[in-house]
């Protein structure tokens, strides 16, 4: 990161982690050790340590042996997600670039923390490696553009200890055209478009952005969605306007939305004969200490199954109505939180404490409108709550 940001010769002092709950004498010990190390770094000569900023240009590789040799070489270099990749031979990359209708050198954005230039060509290299068909590539381009927008806040997302990853939501005619799954097993395996589009974005974040696990990517545990996380909304089974229409696009537009998510939580509705029963189950299932939305607000996502959405729609509930009920009632009582947690929430969400009378409970978002709702999945009595990383905002980009 230092090299990418123009400080290739920066000296680093390491202070052991964790820092929380140290006793005063432990703080003193670490402080003294850190002070010595900082001063030694400060006074040391840097001549022999200087190195140039990493060159992000590349030349074609000549690997003559086999598909296995390519994969072994790429794995050793840290260019894969651990699974085999399709060798990005020049003719394959050129076919994918051609499908975009853009010049290879077109810049789509800058991918932190390496601050690598995401061009059409080098994004195409990663799309080929992921197994994308050329017709999928416009969706990959839109996803790359989305995560590069400032409000998505990709730099800390790439380097945090949280298990956050971009989730791609596709809306509009292109979802059906490309057969992007929106129904049964929507978060699971079995659909080439979902798997390879999401995987392509992950390889872009790793190979162009430098989000390498154990290096810049400091996620403590990660999550399966960091391999691939791409779905379409089940617009045909929704009683409401599609997600992209809610965000200002027309129904005939094709869009890609990127939202930073930390995992999924299945919610089973054994009592689902009324809107009140469905929402009551959600209200009791969602609020939990430990969700990032509790600490930082953000835009928690609720993915209603078609059955549950149909019941809510049949009783005349709009998305706005559903959001208000969840916002008003899916809360964690402040008395259940330890003082350290409450102090952290006060620092990150000061608006909740501006009334002066104290806070009795903590909502999962700062505003009802911050709660995101889509319909996806197949037949069954399930809804999915997707906690999001509170320090990011959903970005929706049209597919050109």
C-alpha cells in the first residue's frame, strides 16, 4: 500500500495486536518497545532499502508445457483464488474485449489498495481466468465500475479484518438474457453466469487491486462469498418495483448493483400466513450484537423469498411500509450492550444520541430508507438477512 501511494521507502514499526483491554503496565511495555523501534527506524539510513514502486505493466508469458503448468505458475504467483483458472491466452482475451465494444486501454477505475488501473484489457484477463463467456463481460465491467465509486469505499473494504465482500445484484432484461439465476438456490452453485461473473470481480480485486489474503486482505475469517457473489433479482415474482427502479432507473434498463456484505443469515418462517407473522419473525431474528450494521448503520439487505413477498404484497404493504416496520422494531435494547460496545456505537452513530434523553434501543440502520429489500430465491418458507458493512454504500451502474 505504501508503494502504491507513492511512499516505497517508508519504514514500518510493528506494534503487536491486539490492543484492546490491555492493563496499564502492558501498555507501558508495548509503548517502550515501540518507541525504541520507531527511533531506530527514524535514524536508520534508507539508501539500501529503497525500491521502486511496483510496475503494474505486464508482458505476455510463455508457458509451453500444459494447462497444469499454467495453473501451477499462476497459483505460486498468487494470481488465483485457489481454484483452477482458464489460461488467459491472447485470443481468448481479445474475444472478451471485443464483446465490450470498448478500446482495450479504456480505464474503468482504480482498484485499491495497490491503486491498480482497471482497464478493459486487464479486467478481461481476469474474466477469462474466471471462466466468463464473452457475453458476460459487460456485467463484469459494470461491477468493476461500481466498486470503484467513492461511496462504495473499496480501500478499507479490501484491507479490513471484517469478512466483507462485494455482492453483485443484476436487474433488468440482461439478467434473463444471460440466465443469471434469481430463483432456487440463488446464493448457491449451479449457474455459470452467477459463478463466473462474481469470480471475475474477485480476481480483479486480487490481481489488479492487490487484495491478497494474508497480505493486504486482513480478513480474520473471510466467507464463501469472497470466491463469488452474484445474483439477479426475481423481478417476476416480486409484488414491488424492482430494485433498480427503486434506485431511479426504468424497468427496461439493465443494471448492476454492488453492495458490501458480511455474510448471510437464513430466517425460517414456520408462521407465514400473514404479513404480521412474517415480519414478526424477521424482527426477532435480525437484531444481534456483533452485526456491523449495529455498530455503523449502513444499508442492511433483506432478501425475501417469493412466497413471503407475495403475502406482504397481497396485504397491500409497500416496500416503504415493510422498511418502516423493520426499522421501528428490529432493535437491540441498549441495556443489553456492554459499556464499551455502547461507547463505540455512540462514536460511530452520533445521530442516534442527539436527543439528549439517552437511547433505549439501537436500530439496524440510521433511517428506514437505508434498509434494502429485494426478492430472490425459490419456493419455500425462507427469507435471508444479509448484514452489510456499515462503512459502504450500495452503488448501481447501468450496463452499457
